[in-house]
């Protein structure tokens, strides 16, 4: 059973198959155009949010900005500390990545306990921008990560 859980979290088969990658991007694009036509910016989480985020941003005609692990970005940054299942971590983004008032969607491959997405939301709010919602390929519902995000809507393609 644990092997089954691991395989559902593996997005590499999607990346290897151009039709599957296009289908995932199509589904995200359709959802965003229908639900968030006012989006200004897609923010992707280190590292797999970088795989889907720029593709989606390009399709929507909006910009993309990364949130990375602490110490990976050049220039002045903002950071926030957060808890993972068994550790502490820090996420950061460049100070000028998001402008006050921008409407932002955050994208990642997996929502598990919600710590990383919660930290990303906090970074966006620090810059006085609005988090419209979060997009993920896979959501592990049994870990209740979306509860940590409180009122931030989560759109997941696969729920397990």
C-alpha cells in the first residue's frame, strides 16, 4: 500500500508524456480562465511548481515568480519560516516579485500537510497582494493540508 501511495505522488510520468503534460496544463488553464479571469501572476513553489507554473503563466499571458528555499534567490528577499512534518524550513521570494494589489495564484505539484503552501500564502500577503487560490496536481486528502490553508481555495486535479 505504501508503494501505491508513493506512485500517486510521482509526477515524472506526466512530465515524460507530452500529451499528459498538455492535458494537465489544459485542465489548469480551463479552471483558471473560468474561476479567476482577473489573475495577474502565477507563483510556483520550489521545485516542482516551477515545472507547471511557467507553462500555465505563458498560456494565460501573465507573469511567473518563484518561491524558493532560503538562500537560493539573488537580491533582496522576503522570507517566512514554517513547519514541515518532521522539520522546520524557510521559504523566500524576491522583494520585487509581487506588487501590492496583484491577484496571485500559487501552484505546486503536491499538497500534503499544507505547510509549504501556507508559507507561500504568507509571503504573498506580506507584499500586500491577494492570494486568489492554490493549484496542485495531487492532493493527499488524508493529511488534511487544505485545512491549514483556511479560506484559501485549493484546486487539485487528483485527490487521494
